[in-house]
């Protein structure tokens, strides 16, 4: 979705998957992929490398032992590959301002369960529906912000809806969940020269 948005149409999902060289895709893998296509971006995370504490999450259990070494190596080689990684979080307000400028879109790692089920808090008694549901990592594209309603427009590859809006509060909870490292790739929509 990002590549098409910035006018790179000569690739398909199978080709991109092959370039990632893994089925366990981490944000750092996406950063390397964007770098291959000469896409301007900033990478924000609160953890430089793979967090071994995630081994308690079912989502990470199977792949984490092999991912620890691979992901840590990608982080170590990032600078020499021309990838700058900012160790820190970016706030929802900062994201909204960048999106409103019209110069950026963002890829955010979220807890898919929290993103898709947050509206249930208003309808169902807390703890009743899926309270023991674990973390499920998922990437979404943030492409718009409505200041009047304090909602972000997102594109979710797991959703059948073309356009979807989520409240600022919901997005913050989903992207700051344990397991996400608050990973965010802020993509510049301005053309970069090779």
C-alpha cells in the first residue's frame, strides 16, 4: 500500500515477501525493504532489537528464538545500511500533525485485537469478552487525521473496508501495547532522488 501510494507500482506482494527473506516480518524488515526502494522514512521504536521478554506471548513463542539473533543483527547493521533508527516513542499528537501536513503517512505496529475490539468496551462489561486474549501483532497504514472528531483514517490489510477510522485513544492503546515496541515508520511522501 505504501509503495503504491508513493508511485512505485512495479512490484507485487510475492516479490516483496521474497525480498524480506522471512515469514516472520518485524518492523526492521520493513525498514530494510523501504530502503531498497529508496523511500524516505523515519523509524521510531522504544526497543533497539528483539525484546526477549516477548517470549511469554503466544504470538512470539514459535519464532522468537530464531528471530532474536536475526533481528538483533539487522538492528546492528542498520546504520551502515543507511537506516536511521530513533530510540523513542512518537506521540499521537505528533503523528496527527505529521499526517495533517500532507507530507507523511505512517506504518504502525499495533495489537490487532485491541485495535479491532476497542469499541466493545462501550457495549460489553469489561472482562467479559476475550479479556485473556493475547497480543497479536499487525501492521496498519495511517493516512489521515480528522481533528474535529479526533480520529485517524487507517488502511488495514486485514479489514474488508477500504476506509476505516479509529479514535486517537484506540490507536494509542493498540500501538502502545506490550509487544509493539511502539514501532512506527513515518513515510515521507516527498520524492527522493537516487
